[in-house]
C-alpha cells in the first residue's frame, strides 16, 4: 500500500509514538512523509525516519505566532493555526498528486485541518488523545491565571476541531482506552510504542537508595507544574522521614523556575540522550501530573524498566492500571506515604515491579501494537473496497 504521512513536527525520540508508528508503516508499505520543520535539526530528524521520500517544509516561529494572532478573530484552534502555513498545504497537495497514495495518515490534531488537501483518499488520523480534555484540566488546575484563560478559550476551539475530525476521517486512533466511545465505532485503540525494554536494561545492583526520578519534557506546562507541586508540597515531608532521599528531574528545556530547584537534594539534568540509567537506578518514579490526557509514556517506560511508580489517579486511569501495577496517590499525605513506602520497603518495590512488568509486556508488546495498527489500516482499506464496489 502507498501511504502519505503528514506530520506537524519532526518525529524523534522525544515523540516515540509518532516515530514508532510511522517506522512500522515504512517497514510494510511504501511511505512518503510531508512534515513541518522548525529547524535544521528537524530537517535531519525527518530524513532519519527511514521512509522512501520526505518533503520538509521549513516554518518559522514568527509566522506561527502571526497565524495564531489571526486565529484569535476566528473560531479556529490556535494549535492548528500554529502550523497552518500555505507552504505546508501546498506541499501536501503536490505530494498527493505526485505520489497518488492509497491512504493518507495524519499525525495528531494539528495536522487534521489538512485532510482536504489529499482529495478523496481514505484518511486516518492518529489523534493520540482528545486534546480538548487537557485544556479543560489546564483551565481548572493551572497556577497561572493567564494560562487558565488561554486554556478556557482554546479548549472550546479544540472541541470544535475534534468534532470536525470525527466527521472527516475514516478512522481515528487513540492511545488510551479511556478515549474509546460506544457511539464512535471508527475510533480505535492503538497503544504507543516505546524504545525502552527491561530485557535491554536488567536491574542488576543498579538501585540507588533514596533515589526519586521524574521524567518529562519541562517545556510541557503540565510536567513543569507537576514538578513544582511535588517539590513544594511533597518532597520536604519525604525528606523528614527519609533524609537520604534525592530527586532527579530529567527532561528537555527546563524553565528558569525548575532550574532554580537544583540543590543538594535535587538535580535537574535537562535533556539526556538515554533515559535508561535514570529509570533503572530509581527506587521510585514519580508522576504527580494532574493535567494528564491519554497515556503518560513516562508511566509505561518506568514500568518497562522496572522502576516502581507513584502516580496520580488521572495518570493511572488514562493507562488503565491500578494498585497492582503502581501506587496511586491524590492528596499530599497519600503522596508522602506512598513515596516513603517505596523508598524504604524492598517488598513493596518488588510487588509493584512484578505486576507492572507483566502488564506492560502484554499490553505494550511490539507485536500487539503493530497488529492493532495493521487492523485499523486494513479496515479502512476494506471499507474503501466495499465503497468502490457499491
């Protein structure tokens, strides 16, 4: 099958779902990618995907800001306006005419507005998550008043974009079972690939006593606010009970307010090339994210590498896990007790590690994910064949 893939960014290791699913397509089909590139590094990442043909369209942050400003006077989503450049639309249209794809695959809601550029080609949208839900949580929970106002407005616009997408695409795929709906049978579950596996990094005398790790892009507001909450509300009380505890914050582009946290009991690494050592040495992986939608890959990676997890209820619910797989904590008292339990009790760590490894090896195996994606694509193609015969 010939598949045209449209991406609003460069799939890379920091976007493992995009990269993993597109590479799977490329192993089994003829694939051409049209992608937005915001830097020369993005151009290189697009070329590195490993597909037959790549069209990189250079966009600028200045142009994106102007498009978002203009979108304020419409009902359109700012997320979509950010990448909705005429040059990208033209590149998609020209590649569809040249490549003559059997199917078009659009990556996340930011690319959904380009579906008309491929004509009547049957199309799949990898929505990943219903992004409007994130903006709803941001509007309720963010500590920043301006961001609450922005999130309230963008949430309404995003709901409109998602409704249009539900009408426009033959299939929509999501990463979390919580996003499936009985009244939307064309929305299907395809879990996210990840590159970290326990068999690549067995835990052999690697545990650092007292080690707590948080992994996540710090440019993502939900992650930064989660870290600040944990450091301000939970960590001081953990240190009273476990004085040798130490938190390591790992993630790209930490803002100044996170960098300022660094000290004797807190390390801030910024971006790292390999997360393996941070997970395998951790006594506890904490995910105190309260504005979570879809599946937090830091949860899956922690489980895959045997790092016991404490997570918020919304993070656990998004992935479909329970207390057999991780500790779940909501209040500050619960967070302190759960983190201390894992720092001090090997039996607690072993119990959670065993349950988590069994679950993630089954739900997130490469074969299961590949089969679910293949089923979605073949289903679209079967529907197309029936349509052409009718």
